[in-house]
């Protein structure tokens, strides 16, 4: 039957009220529907409204004077020449902010960060002065003319030297403190020591092990590099005393609370708005000096102040990710069954501890490091240190250090397989947590909700023709050619998080949804998360449509305005679906509960006589007797049973009982040019299991995006510093953002293992491909050299590094 | 990321442009496609007080055949070079190299004249022009002169062009029978400068190479004409030994800087790999392979 015929038929049946259940379900556009994204209509027309699109009367512009040095004492700052530039209105320094106590701000990790450098600069490009001018041109001229006299200090770049006795002390402001917000520390450059697991039991497992392997791995410093850089417009209304702050915020409600805490303004006098945001990837979670300076500027001048980062500012100063120096050991029996894991990490957090994790988790959820494997005992330590680099340590398209953990365990499985001569798929099959073991309690304290890893890997192996690929590889090796097959069978931990262990500034990491159903049968929903490109306007509407029987096209979704929506913790760590979507589904169910009362009144039956049927309540056993949601909506405002309030409106705050644990099985095949070191990704197959699938097309898009970022990280992204702390390659000329030309073709697949504790069984997917993709690439590259006894190669796998391996092996000629 | 103040000029003729350039001397810069100059200005690494935009100058965007030679107006864009089937038939290395420059957006604005005149050793067309033995036509207050591409480059961003001269055209000699051309460029991604690149133009005459030219991109402070490498191929059958000798001679003149794409040793090795591949490809094309 042609599409047109189907449509015509559907219309006719709707008119005569005889549409089948399936047709009514299809008309809803609910869960499982491959709906096009509602938001794309404006984005593809260039009609989005981003921060830099905001123009306000009398608006002025701010820009930063930044430090050329990585570590230096500021002897003096002379503003005079800058103030003489036509159009320059003000130049703010730490001394100007000091009387307001705003020269420093608290970080989300219990430390503090300089808003404008106070006596010292701690990293190159640190904010030193804020020039406010009538236009961007004058501000740009002004920053050239602020004269800063520096006295250079010894620079600390290598985190392995941070705790040496003779290391330069970076943070003089906290040098005498026993702790800086995350537990005891043992050196002025030490931030925290965090441990997880049972050390003694782990030592025992190693003592008695048939085989052990050890590898050192560095997960390089990378930057999330969203398409839109960070920025804001702060507007203080001097008459009403109300501050409006527009900005690129992944968590606008938290920003409102932070602004209130540090400015002293009542939270009711602050409105924070995240308009359209062009990607976040963790870069837009925390507060930045630009926001504080803009707010101060607006309060002082009584005019709106706009601040927009340049690309170089963004890459070199706002939050980076990873920078984990990891050491890992596995103990195993002779068949490759892992009996113990030990991991030690040195974490380079830069000049201020301003990573963004739930506050009790200084190393995020790094102790998910046992991965998809049934490992009986493990012990993990992470030490954070200060260096003269930009601060950060955020979750770049991942959930709080899960990428680091997944990379480590997925690489280690390969190291162990090579040591024992076991196939890399086989070693995984031998160690997987079995489907019947869920819910599974990991030795490091997590309760995995659901999974079926064996089925996923077997499906992946079949799809790519794994045995054939291994045969081809053997033939190629015999001819001296390099071909690698990489497997990653990762488990994520997303959806922060349960109130018992997840908070930011004491605020529990719940999520919220408010739904209002209008009299004529459409609705608006507001959620505390904030889409930065994930398609929330579409997927939330689909979930609510399935719950309340109103077509998703008739449900408007709003996020990002703190005056409008209920309080939520924002979007990062793949939490929108596990937490936000759960709130949306539960709010929908509350709507339905009230609708049932109204329907009972309309049909003159008792509530218990009713059953829900897609978009209506029908009387049990009398299917023709029904009240459609559209009519119930009108009744809510016009024909209520006694004792019920008017309206059809609810709010739900959802505290997740557990995290969700999406997983996947990825297989990557690469060919390597041994003369140049160039890697060609021949095949990349990604099977993701994110539980219930809300919109398969959006999932596919998320997987494509995540894999592309994984490819970028594995193959080229790295923030590099020279020995005096100059940040190298902080522009897109050098920092690797692959184009469509370099990006491999992605093959996607799925299994569905719903989460048992989530209202609709969904787990979240946006970050899985980044978490699983990076080790899949790395494993493929190393696998190409496995027959030459190579067990690890450092990321990123640039052509020269791969060539270096070829050269060291004497196979580059 | 905002340039310093400058005065903008938009002359309508070469004479007018030359007189503006003469008037402003060192303070003046001509603007062609702008894809090198404008980023430098936004970073304030270049702060010309007078910007003389050649996009309004008539007669500088053209591709023509003059007595067998190819004349290309300096303001002809890379996109126009790529689009010309006639040019691709007469001198295929131009399309091959142009397609490896930057990305489609940049190629739509970037000009062949700007590419060769800027003196950036990372630009691709200088080595191609050296391999083709092209010449550059310059107009100054004293009139017109022509300089060989192989004599044009003096240092990083330093060329034989006088401050008051404008490069108006490129002249490429006719391609004889049996000539094969190839440009091989190693780069990480679209838009990148070469880690190493080699242009080779050679003519095979009955199994013997009668003429050969090898030139290199981004492997020294200027684009490099590899004279000894060229000589090592001439008069040979371009067999394994000759190629080895040419590669060695080409690598010998390289002096690249280490950068984020690799240390010096890697970039020099890649100079050899690219030279070898370009020679093999050019030879195959010369013999119809």
C-alpha cells in the first residue's frame, strides 16, 4: 500500500472514530517513533537564537586581557592607555572586584578559582583584566593597551613532578590548607587522594595469580570544543533590581543558585536563560570568569554586558577533559579469567580544581573501571594535582571519568589477551558479567541494572564477519601488511544521580518536569534539563505523548529559562533520558491519574471501571464507551466532578533510585600505511544497547556524533604544552576536528535491554559512542602491531606516532 | 580576534592599485582571497594600515592559452582552476594540487596569485610552479617584469617581489609529449598544511627521462626546488636506483621545523615518501600507465 493511500485511509477512519489501536498509536508519534526533530526547522534555516544573537538596547561588550605567562607574579597593571581608547568604558582588575569579594569564585569541586588574576597568574591565557567598551572593536583595541608588568616564576607542567619536594608551589592562596574541598592532601600542589575497593584483598589476588599484566597509559588532555564557544549577556535592571543572565549554560538552574550565592542577590531577583546552545559536551557546565565579570560590569554600569569567547579563548582556558596518567594491573588465572584489578591514577587538574563532578566524587565514577567484567576484587587510587595549565577536568561527552575508566579496562583486556595468546573476543566472553547475574553488584560498589553483554558481542562478531576478518589479518601479516581489529565491549554508568550519593553544592541531582494540558487538547512541558543539540524538544514530547495520549506534535517542550521551568540540574553525563525523561514520564502518569477521575465523571462510571487505551479511557468491556484525552482536557476546564480542582497540570521531581548502565559492543577495522603511519578506518560497527529506544533516528544521530568525537580523540585531539607552559595548538588549525572527509562510515546496530528501575526502561545514549569508541580505535591500532609484541601505543594515534612505532620496529621502509 | 584599524581601498585597475601601493609603501598590503592575510590580521600578527583590495581590479581573473603557454590571471580562484576542464587537460597537476588546498569555502575565495605571492612555504602552488618552471608577471611603477618561480622565493614570507609591485599573472610553459605530472601531499585533514608534499614533472622519451623537475612544499623556510633530485632522474629510465637517488637528494635539502604533526625526522622521512610516490605516479602518467 502506498504512503498516500495509508494516510487517506487513516484520515477517514479518524473522522469516523473507528481508527484502530495501531493507527491511533501512530498518530501520537510517541515512544519508538522515528520522528524528525522539531528543533531542526529553525536550525537548518539559520533561525536559531544563540547567545551571540541576543541584542539589547545600550548593550556593551567585554573582552579579557590574558596572561602570556603560565606562572608569574603581577607587579602592576596600568589601565590608563586602554581607558584612553575611544569607546572603552571601564577596565576591571582583581583589585576592583576585591571590595565585592568577587575576585575569586567557588568551583563546583570545593576549591576556588580566580575570576581575575589576584597577584599571580597560574596558566597561560588566564584572565587578568576585563575591558568593557561600547563595541567589540574598541574592547579589542583596549585589551592591547592594558599594560601588565609580570615577574616570571618557575613553571610546573609535568604533573609527575608536582609533588616533588622542590616543586614550585602554585597555589599560594591555599598552600597552608590541609584540604581544598575534597579530603586530606599531602603537598601544597596536591588536591586530593581518592580510593575505592579493597586493597588487601586485591594484593592477595595478585600474590596468588597465575598471570599478571601491567601497562602505563596516558589519556591525553583534550577539549570538548563545542561548535559555539562560551558566552553570556548580563543585564541588570537598575529599577527593578532584577538580573537577567543569558548564557551558554548546560545547567541554568544551578547557575542561578551559584550567581545568587556569590553575588548576594536574592534568587528571585535572578533570571538565568540558556537560549539555543550550540553543543556543550561538558564544556558549559561550570561557571567561568566571563560570566562573573559580565554580571559585575552590568551592575556597575547599569547596561547589559555581552561577553563571547573566541575559539582560542575557548580551547585554551575553558574546561578541558581527561589528562589522566593511569597505571593498571590485572591478575588472572591461566585461562584468562580476571581475578583482580589494581589501578593508580595521577590526575592533572590544572591551576584550580574546577572539574565538574557530583561533589562527593573527586574522580567521578572512575571506579566503574571493572567495566563489563565479573572481576571479584579491585583497588583504585586517584591523586589530583595542580599544574600551570588551564583548569577543568570535565566529562567530555561522557559521564564523569567513565571514558578514562572504559579506556583503561578495554585496553587492559587486550593486553591480557595478548599475554595469554587468547583471542580478544574470547577473553571478553570468558570474563563478561552474565545476563543472569543482573542486577550485578560490582566489587567497587556499583549495582548494574541490566545487561546482556554476551549476546551483544556475538551479534557484533556475526555482523562484521569476525572470523573472516581474523583470517584476512593473518594473511596480511604474512605479507608484511598492517591490519588491526579493535573490540570494545564497554559499560557506561549514566544518569547522575541518586540523592544518596549525588549532589552539586548540596543540591541533590534530581530532575523535574511540569506539564500543563490546555483546554483544546494540546500541552506544554517544561523540564529542568537543557538541550545543547540532543533533540529534547522532540524526544520529551514523544515520551509524554505515549503517557498522556496527546500527539507529540501538539506538545511544546521548553527548557532553559529559570523563570519558566521547574528546578533541574541540567544536561551532562547522559542524564537527560535517565533522569529528565523519567520525570517527564512520571509527570505524564500524574496527568493521566487526574484525567481518569475526570473521565469517570464524564462517563458516569467509577474509576476502577476504566482502562487506558492509547489516547483515551474506555469502559472495561464496553470499548465503544470512551472519553478521549482531547475531550478530557476540555472537561478539566469546564466539567469537573465535585471536589476536583480546575486545570490539568502537574509537576514531578524525580530522584533516580539508581544509575543506568548502557552498554555496547563495537568493532573497528583499520589498515595502516607503514611508510607514513596513516590509519585508514575500513569498518566501524557500533552496537548500542540503551534500553528502551525513544527515537531511533535521534539515537543514530547521537551515535554518529559520539563516534566522530571518539575518532577525533583517538586519532588526533590533544592539548599540548611546551616546557614553559605555552599552550600549543589552541586553534582549529591544529586542534583536530575531523571533517566529513576524514570521518569513517559508521554502521550502527542495537539490542534492547530495558532498565528495570526507569519508568520507561530507557538508559541514555548520547555519550556511549564516545566512551566505547575511543578504546575500539586504540585497540584496533595496537592490534595491527600485536604480532610484533606491541602491547600499547599512546594516544592520539597521529600518523607520526604510528610511523614511530613502525620505525622502531624497522618496518617503515 | 578583531583586526586593528586599517584604511580600505578598492582600486578598479592594476595601475590604480600600483599607485596606491607606491603611495603607502610598507604600510600597504594587497588583499586577494584574504585567507592568509585576514586571519593574520584578526590575530593582530599583521596590522597593515592600508588594505588594497584587488577584487575590484579588472582583468586579473582569466585562464588563457598564449602561443601554447598557459596564462593565468593572479586573481583566478582555486575553485576556478579546479573547474576548468581545459586547464586540467593541459596541465593536470594544477587541479590535482588545487583540490588538496584547504576546503571548498577557502578555494572559492583563495587565489592562485595570493597562494604563490605570499611566500608561505606551506602553500602548495609555489612548489607546483617551480616544478612546472612557471614564471610570475609583476607590475610596478616602473612597468612589468617576469621572474622565474624557481628564483622567486627568498625566505619565509620573503620573495623577490618589490613592495610596490603586484603579481598580475602566472605563465606556465606548454606541456610537451610524454610529460607526466604528480603532486603528492601528506596531511592530516582537510584544511591542513602539508606535513610533506612533493611536486614532480617529468618527461619520458622512449624509456628515458629527458627532463625532470622535483619541488617540495613546507619542508624548509621557502618552497624548495630540488635541483639535484631533478638531475638524478634526468637521463635515466626512472628505475629503482634513480628514484632512490632522487629521493635521497630531495630529502637532503629539506630543513623542516618540528610541529604538532611530528618531529623533524618524521617530516624529512615523509618528504622522501612523498617524493617517491610523486615520481612513481608522474612516471606512470608519462608512459600512459
